[in-house]
């Protein structure tokens, strides 16, 4: 019993809170991808690479051109939003009526293109903006402000997307198209324009993630290898296109990684998280919060 | 001039042309494999490539070796073991190279060495260190002038044991140590050395754990380290996992007496400094000594001018970059091949096939100071457990002190005593 109680110490609490903060980071990553899939019904395999380009944008604006962070961040969000719209215009739109596998392969091709593009243009060196945010200390527990910021941004982003979708005309049109893309054309909605706006918003959310990730990670052409697979798993776990599901899945996944890593080897945390994912794919293949048909 | 004499002249002239043509035809094709893209590239592999290329270009400019032109064919392993193997096979079977050189990552070396062995081609490993590449495999054609990974842990623990009482204020048996490593062949091998060294000195190992270099979060590991309260952390990683771990350690308030990094990402000081700022001060790294830190008086007199040449060529290739130990490592090991193995294979063993190169490699017998890296060379014979390993190679422990790399261990190479423990008030110091 004593041994059992020993694990309920301050470090357990720290791990739980760090799991929540990691969940915030993952939720932020999943937000834009879910929006794109929910509306356009296309999975951007290259989503993490858009974030990588955004991180490079932040690095150059902040570290090379010496812009203040708060000026560089909106510019970076706009840059990735434009990139998202461009991606839709050049790659997705011509393939909208193609089989899903073609769309996947095309965005997969963009993934390799962006990785190679970044390697050629930016080089293979790891870049770092060198910003050290203060640390929040509560007793023996310490937390990262960068992760707190990401957590808050994920919450705000989630609420903002929700309000936009529910309360604005464009948002309503986006939801309507997500429900039935054929009928909306007959009702006079310009689906091309709506898709372009949605892609730009998805890109902007990737840009927002880039502005915050650059405070936590080095930038290099292959950072997508670290964050991309987890982002997809979370979106699928929550139900592709389901914002709330993605949000819940982010925190569940992060807590399993954090607590699994604390009680066993760190690698087991990831094994458990992926095991949970596989199990849920059997139990709830349409996602955690999918309605039963 | 009689007709006969004119004919004789013509014959000799033709013969000369044929011989000259043959001499020009004689060349050694070398497949050179490093990671030029992917995470390992920035973690040190591209610097290793630069060092090897500087040396290959140097010998090409010299007109080759013993009448053989040198034709390098460079390949990118893309930081992936499967690509490394495929490239090695492609170079041998399609490009028809005579031998292979390079290989940065141990995760690539272990399978690639086994594959190249089956192709009966000579393989000269300039970089990867894992013991698993050679241990108990009795490979015939694979040679590694580089230090073996198990010696890294020995160097790290020997140094800490030596200064435990005098600088850390604890007997070795009371010292709490944590061993943290990336979970590839490189990290696992070095961690084994750390564990064996800790056992030898009686350290109390409070945590030993591996992690994937692509893990997006290491906060749980930092929390465990805080709970385990180690005095010293032995860490083996590439980059950017090193910066991720140390950044999260700072954010979560991890405090220790020393952090002993062990090669790879820790030997790329520019990147450590960029990622960690002042927190990179007083970190350690373990690798063969930087060729620019060796004592010129202890070296073969032919070597200091070559070291200068490598430095000048590197400065020209990468203006403003600091001279990383990685560059000198591959340059020295390539130089060793072109001066001590290739000429002997050609002159004594009649060619450049795998067998001739193998015999020439086994003939090499250099005392300490015989290479730019300070150590000597003698390869273990095929019957030995570590067949193909340079048994005279040893690493040194280097510490970054106020922007300078200082060799602090072993005592025979020591430029200054290590700064231990971490100075009070610094980010990771528990003082």
C-alpha cells in the first residue's frame, strides 16, 4: 500500500499537467487538418510540412530580419494561409472529383516536394530562434510558458473556429458544403470560393501552430517526421473532420504518452498511445466522438 | 636513319602511348556514403562528408595514389538505414565501385557492413562507432579506424570517478548517475559502456532509459530524472533531440552536478550554442580529439601541415563555421586510407581488390601520434572478437568552456582540468 501511495507525489501531478500542455500542442496541430478534411474531404498529408515552412518563415522574419515576434507572427500566419490557398488551387482543386487515393498521393507528393524544397533553399542545418521564455514554477513543479501559450492558443483557436462556423455566413456555407457538396451548388453557393477560404483558414491554423512550435523545437526540413504522424493519428482517433473529437483525442493521447512514460520507459508511453489508437479503431472506427449510426 | 631504326622508334613510341593510356585507365572508384539530408545531416554527418571530401579532393589534386586516379561517387543515405543499404548495393553493383567509404550512423553501419561483406567489397568506416558493427561478426572486408563505442562510456565514467571526491564531493559509490540515450545502435552501445563503467566504479545508477530521436516530447523523461535526482547525467543523442531534452530540462527545472554528452550532436558546438545559448556552457562531449586540438609535437611531423590544409579548406568551404571535430575525424581516417592502406595494396599486394586492400589494412601498424587524431593504428585480426576494429583508437572528453573546446580527459591529453560541478547559478546547476 505504501509503495502504491508513493507514486502519488508531486512528480505525478507534474506529469499530468505536462500531459495537458502537450495535449494543447497536439490539439493546435490537429485543428487545421480537421477543418480541411471536414469541409473539403481531402487529407493534407503535407500538413506538417506547411507548418515547417511557417517555422522557417518565423525564423527568417524574427532572427534574420529582426522583426519583433508579434509582428513576425501575423505575417507568418498570413504566409502559410496563402500557401494553403495556393495548395488548394494548384493541387487539390484539379483532383476534387478524383478517387481519394489520388488526392492522398498528390498531397504526399507535395510533402516530399516541400521537404526537398526546404533542404535546397534553407539547407540541412537546424535553426533556432533562440527565444527563452520564462518558466512557471509552482513549488517543485515547473512548466513551460511556450507550452502554456500553445495550450491557450489551441483553446482560443478552437473557440474561434467554432464561433466562425456557427455565427458567420461563410461559416454556415462551409458547414452546409461539408454536409452535402452537390446540393449547395444547386442553391447558388460558390463552392470554389468556399473551398479556397477553408484552405486559407486551414493554412492560417498551420501558421499559428508554426509560430508557437518555433518556441519549442528547432526548425529543420524534416521536423514533419516528428509531428506529422502523431497529428494524423489524433485526427483519425477523434474522427477526421470532428473538431471536438480531435480536441478530446489530443488530450487523451498526450496523457497516455506522459503518464505511460512516467510509470514505464518513455518508449512504452508511445507504444501504449499507439496501442490505444489501434484498439479504438476496432471499437470506434469512425472516431471517439462519432455518432453511432 | 635506317629503316630499322625508324621502325624501332615508332614501336617504342607506340609502346609509350599504350603504357600512358593504361596508367590513365588505372583508377580506384570509391563509393562515399554519408547523410546529406534528414536529421543526421545537420547532426554531424554533413560535416563528416565535408572532411572526407576535402581529403579525397586533396589526393585527386595530387594526381592520385601510386599511379591510380581517384574517382569518388558520393551517395546520400538520407538518414535512413534502408537507403544506406540500397545505396551501398547500388554503388557496388551498378556503379562498380572498388570499395566503400564513410557511413555516419551506427544504425546504418550495422546492416550495411553485413551486406557489403557478402558483396566481398572493402569497406572503410570513417565514423559510426557502435560495437555492434564488428563485435563477434568476424567480418573479412570491413575496417574501422574510428574509436569503438564501448570506449565512450569508459572515458565518461573514468573521468567522473577520478573527480568524484575532489570536485563533486562524493565517493564514487555514493554518486547517483543517470544514463539517457537515443534508442538506435549508437545510443544503446554507448549506454552499455556507461553502464559497464558505472558498475566498475560502483556508481549508483538511478535511471537508465532510451528514447526515439523523433519523439516530439521528452517531458516525462525529464520528470523521471527529477524524481531520480542524479548527480551526473550521461547522455547520448543526435540533434535536435539533444536540444529538445535540454530545453525541456531547463523548462522543468532539472538540476544536476554535470551533464556529460557523448559525441554526435554534442560535438557540433555551433548548433548546441544556437539551440541552447549560454546553457551549452560547461557541457561535455566525447569523441576522437579534434585534429585542431592535438599537440603537434606529439604527432608524426608529416601531419601538422595536412591538419592546416584541412582547416584552410574547411574555412573556405564553410566560411564562419567553427571547425567541428567531425570534420577532422573523417579527414584523418580518409588520409589514413590514402597514405597507409591504398599504396601498400597497390605495391605489395598487386591491386585494389577487396583482398589486397584487406591485407594492406592488416599490415598497418602505427604508434600513438601516427594519425591526426593522436592515436595509433592496428586492426584486430579476423579471429579476434572485434575483427576490423582499430584497437589503438581512443576518445577524449572535451568540455565547452566560455565558447572554447578544451580537452579535459584522459590526463595524457588534458589541456585543463574539467569544470566540475556546474558553476552555481547556471541553468542546470543544483548548487
